[in-house]
C-alpha cells in the first residue's frame, strides 16, 4: 500500500522521491526504512528454506489491552499510534499473541533495525569466543593493526562490546557537520561531499585519533565502535560479516526469509546499524536469545555469553554515561550491546533509533518487537511507552 504518495508514479514527483539524502527524515523514512535495498548497496544474509522455525498463533491479546504509561492509563493501540509504529509483534511461550502492521508494511517487508544490529553483532562475537577464534580481553589492534595508531590502539574488544572506549566522537543525530557526518558519508548513508575512494568505513575508523577519556571509565554510545567490532569479526573468522551471520545464526535459528546488510562502496558492513529483516524473523532471533541461545536441540549462541549479558555490566559505568537520565524507571546496565534492566533475572533490550526495539523477558517467556518510522532519531517518551507496554504484558 502506498505511504503518503511516496515513490508513486513513473517517475515519482520530486516532492515524493525518497533518496540517499532524505531517507531517514520524516515523512520519507516511512518508505525509506522499509526499502533500504533500493537506496544503497547491500549484502544478503541467506536463510535455509528447509529449516524454517514455525510460528503458530496463540491466544491473541487485544490491542485495547490497557497499561500504565507514567501513571496515565493507555492501550496498545494508543502506543502503536503515538510511536509511529510500522510493525509490532509479541510472542508468548513461542506463539504469536499480537501482530500489527502499519504504514504499508507487510509480513514480507524487510525493515532496517538500525542499532538493534549492534546486538546481533555482539552475539556473533560470543560465538567466535566459544570457537576459540576471538578473545574479548585482547587488544583490538591484535586483530586490526590498522588502528594501532588511533584512539583505539590500546583499547580491548571488551571496551568495544560495552561502549566504554575513550574515543572522541559526538553521536548527535541532528548534526550537519563534524565527524558524524563524515562517518555517514564514509558508510554511504549520506551523499558524499567528494568522490574520494579512500573515504570508506574502515579508513574512517583508522583515522579516529582523538580521545576524550580513559577506556573503561564510562558508557559512551559511539556507533563506530560497533563497525570496528564488525571488522574484528571478519578478521577473526576470515569470512564476510554477512556470510558468517548466515552460517552461525541465521540459518540454524530457522529464519523464514533472507535478511540483508547495508555496506559501503568497499563492501564493509554497517555492523552498527545496517541489518534489515522481517518482523517475524527478528522475533525468531528474540526467541533464540530468550531460550538461552538454543533452538531444535542445538546451541547457536553460547548460553554462557547470554548469561554474562544478563548478569554483568557495571552500573557505575552506566551512571557516568550518556543515558543515565533517560531510563530512570529501572536500574540500567549495558553489556555486549544490550540494555539490561534491574537485577538478574530481568528483561533486556536491543534498541535502535527511530523506534526499533527487541524486548526479551525470559522469565515471562515474552518477546516483543517494534519497527517504527519515528520522525526523531531519539524520542525517550516514545521509547518508554513501548518499554512500559512490554513490562505490563510480561506481568499479565
């Protein structure tokens, strides 16, 4: 179904065209976030046609389900509308109990995850650690000598995982100049200021030489950290990010569709935010994590890695960091690209800009997924509305 006339017509009117320049901006993101493959280069993540995990429907929860959002009674319908939701899925005991699509999205649509991708990247690291191919306590430069002279030169892989690298970078999504703009140009997410073929994601990472603190002191949300982690993964396993993701997670977990990853002009994956997939397949990934990393009797993501995420992460690093004032309903921690709530056992989350969420509550056997096209990259009120809805669903 067409969304607001976007990309309709042959050719579309200029005012309705979604381009590399506007695809993340409202209202163009309502189409752009569902059609990334048509905007930039991508690399496929193949699935196994013969090993798809079935998702049956359970007793459906009505969208008029009421819960408290900061003391005000609201409903799932209200939350879906206020958060510009494109797709919303809730699984309980492995069965679908809520499934809703808006803004032209369908069950077959592959929507970008943005920074939920970071959490997928971290699970790939856990698999490599178990296989003896990667040591999270090793220096990054042991795998990527190209960054030895950069601010990453004396940081460890664990610093990348927990976002505690003391590299200077301002993750301001509204910026029109500075490092973040160059970073997006290098990754191919913004139009290039010039045609310099040597400006790409990996060259940008190696050029980050300024520091703003000690490694390990505080949580600093810096997306290039995860792109560097993707580079570490490729060096450690010796194959492309998307090939390893397909072999290690996507096929064995029973994905029903191919996923795909945004890449730059040299083929470097946007490990920080470029994965695109269907709503149900992100739900299947959430089920895998909720079930301690195993599916069909096979451990896919090491259970020890998941247990480490749920139990560890330093509270003091979080309190000294970027988001200390944002999620004050809960005592938060951050571990291996996941946001962990309260003390163990507790839910944990994977979060992306413009309203992308994976909420995992193993104790209540609940997994919730949200794809959105919110106008603002970050909207804490909308994030809290979704999280509170998930908490209320888990307690019913």
